[in-house]
């Protein structure tokens, strides 16, 4: 074989190897881009299973996610068992653990990640009930964003600010405006009013909570709202008024479980007075 032929064969082999390396290297890069673990400044770790192309999650977006949550390698909760079961919340507005909200705000519709939350971004030293022990690392082995809305204002936040700054009359005016002419600008509904109770309870604003839910329940006739009023009265030391409210609730149409709960609640309040 001549020197020229050998040189030609070597050249062809080098070009072939280079072409193969580029082709396979491109595939590897794409895979690594999806699989590489990213660590944020807070200590949250995640990597993509698939990348979506939908709307970016922004503060104020209402989002829905399909989730599978593991603690110590055991699945403790999943939304994948029931068809169309999702967890929804409003991004950047509290109501969830820090790591969950941080992860959601880094995603867009269609993204599916594995997310690893250190305990300081989850339930910390206290844990949560019997399911999540103290200082537990949470692993969402599937965290898929299935829906992202346009950012909107949060009704519960608006009503809370109105109560703090202007009292019940200010809140009434804000509520009427937010649920009529400005309704398209707000995340509303019962979820938001239940969230208002949680925020008022955490702020120990029980006078305002009694006033707010007495006003709101004129339209809703909601048993949960009755409970919020009763609890607010109890926390103000108005135990007799709370008992009278329970008697009023027991006169309405209730499920057997609701009736049993309120009867027991009344018995506990009566014991309080007798002490």
C-alpha cells in the first residue's frame, strides 16, 4: 500500500471519528442539560426530567402541579394515583413551605423536575405530624407544572391590608370592588376567603375576623365561616357568645359529622365556663 493511500485512509478515519464525536457529543450535551443538578443559594437542589415550553411562573400566578413526595426513600404523598388530581397555590404569596415556592418560581408550564428540599426549606426542626420527622429532607421525585395563570392580585392579601389599615368598613368596600368591577384582576373564590381566616388567625386579629366573616357569611351561609366566627369569639374571651353562635349553627342543616363536631365544641366551651 502506498504512503498516499495510507494517508488517505487515516484522514477518512479521523474525519469519521470527529463526525461521530460531534453527533454523540451533541446528544450527551442535551441530556446533561436536562439531567445536571442545579443548586440554588438557599440550598435547594433540582434537575429536569423534561423541560416545558409554556408560561413562566411569576409571583401572583395561580399554578397547578402533579407531585410525588418522598421522605427517607418512601413515597408519603402523591397526586398521581387519582386522575386529574393536582395541588394548586398562588406562587410567591405564601401558604406553602419555602422550598416548594422557590422551586415553583423557577419553573414554567410543562416542566417536570426532581427537587430536593433541605429541612430549612421544608418543615425544619418541628417536622409535620407523624409523617414528616424533624429535620427531614424532602424529595419531590416528580414535580410537574401542569397549569400557569397570568399573575393576578390576591384577594386575601388585599382584604387583610384593608382590615389592618382601615378596619371593617374599608374591608367591605375593598371586597365589593374586588368581586365586581375589578374581579378580573383578582384571584378570588372561597379558597381566598379561607386563606384570609388563616392570615387573621396567625396575626391574632380575632376582633377583625369576627367582623369580616359575619359580613361575608350574609352571602355565603358557609359552615366554615360560622366556625371562624365562633373561634374568633372564643379567642376574644366571649365564650357565652360563642356558645350561642353554636346553638344557632346547630339549628341549621348540617351533616352528621358537622353536627357531632359542633356538639363536642359546645361541650368543651361549657366546661370552660364552669371552671
